[in-house]
C-alpha cells in the first residue's frame, strides 16, 4: 500500500513538474517570437545593425517568450506585479528610461554643425512630416487618437521618444511601438539609400557644400540654454525629453563638468540602454504581442519612416530653389532629418562619397541629424499636449 501511495505521489509530482515546463506551455506564437528574437541578434552580430540596441532587445525577446504556466502565480513574467522583470520594466512603463537616454544623447552630441548653419533646423523639422502623416493614416484605419499619436512617433526613428510617448498615450501598444521604432532605426542603412537615390539626380548628389563657419565656445554654451527656453516655452510637455537633452549638452560644453558629461554619455547611458533594450524585448510576450494591431503598427511605422526620409530630401530640393548657387545644399543630407543619430548622417556621407570620393557630407548631415532629435522630441510634446 505504501509503495503504491509513494508511486502515485511521485507520479503526481512529475506531472506537476511537466506542467510547469516551457515544453508543456509552448505555443506556436512563442516559437515565432523566439525566432524573431534570434533574428534580431543575428542582424546585430552578423550585419552589425545597431548591435547596442538589437542584442539587448533580441535577447529580451528570448527572455520574455520562454513559456511558463501563467496561472500558477510564480511572479516571474514581466507583466507579473512585483516580479524582478516587472520592477525593471517600470522604467519603460513609467517613462523614466527615455529622459535618462536623452541626458546621455545630449552629453555626447556636438551641435556645432547646427549652430554654424541654423537653416538646417528646417530640414530636421521637415522630416517630422512622417509623424503627422502616419497620425492621419492611423486615424483613418480606426485607431483611437491617443493610439494613433503613439504609433505616429515611430516616423521620427527615435526609440526613446517612441517609448516615452507610448507610455503616456497607449501603454497597451508600447511593446509593438518600441520594437517597431528600434527595428527601423537599425534598418536605416537598408531603407534610406534607395529613397535617396530615387528622389535625387546625379547632378544633385555631387553638390559640394561650403565648409561650416567656426563656432565659438560661448555659442556652444548658450545654445542648450536658449534651446531649452525656446522649445519648452512653445511645447512645455516636451520638458522631460528636451530638458534632459539640453542639460546633457550643457554638461558637455560648459567645460567645468567634464566628469559628469563622461558619466552621462558613457556609463549611465550604457546601463540604461541595457535595461531598456532588454525589458522592451521581454515585453513582447507572444500572448500580447502577436495581434492584428501589431501588424498594422509595423506597417504604419514603416510608412512613417519612408515619409520622414523622403520629406527631408524633398524639402532640401525645394529649399535649393530659393538659395543662390554658392549656398545650395546637397539633398543627400535630407534623409538625416530623422533622429537616428549618427547612422542616418553616415548614410548621407557614404552615399555622397559613392558619387564623388572627395565630397564629405558627414559634418553637414549632422546638422539636420541633431535637429531631428530636437524635432522628434518637440513633435512628441505636441502630440502629448493635445492628446493626453
């Protein structure tokens, strides 16, 4: 009798153990998301597409899609209140990782090209048309206004801004929006060159721009202060992002906080990027991520990014009609109006060198590129202001 009871007890425990395993709880959706995570890691390692972002996100997808029994109250999933992953995810859901990232971006960004040629700010502004175009299309497809606003910000190619805005307007769509934004940031070298070639002529691609003027150190110090006041007086809702961006830049340029600037641009940014990327990846649990809305979000994000890249290039072509021959801009810098810093500026430079090995466009392209960072944060503030 005792032997039978012990056998039943052992069998029951084995059955219970089996029901806790990932093999028992695995669905085809889990396998799809695991494959997507592996694909992201492959892109980062093999193709060198934004490895600092795609490796944490890809591995986070693996962590978030290990199947387990969700009814057992184990408190291990990212959406389980009080779990370790959930605590780390608070930085995303509450929106305090993105301002810290912007602090680091400000501390590592040189705004010299923009200060030397302020009209490049208009190129960065033009690239934001993708955001508002995607907003209108999202509304037409039946998304609620707050959801449409959160989706549209993908067009800025700015992951932290997309996370910040979606955490405020559409928390339930944040995983899809964040992954979409970071995916298109990583795919800038694939998506943008065909658009740039399609919209420019060979003659336009070899336009040589004059070297930028020298910028005084005092101008660099004044810029973040004036930039903060001007942008945040217009869009106070952008303070969390713009405030940290300009604060980081002041730390870099003022000359007396070098240690703080180095910490913000290196150690702090690296730590936050690891946590943000991993938790964003882990938030793509198959049960909540693989929906019809996710497909629409990726489509709308792609469309917004296409419009943003094309708008920058077309705006430069239009702007050139009003500029004297000696001051014309090379339209290849127009794509850099999206805020994928510095990847999109490198694309401008690489394509310029392809058609003229002596035509270096990197410093010129950095102007609209850093303007795009400011522009996407301002656009997020505008959307948050009338949708929140």
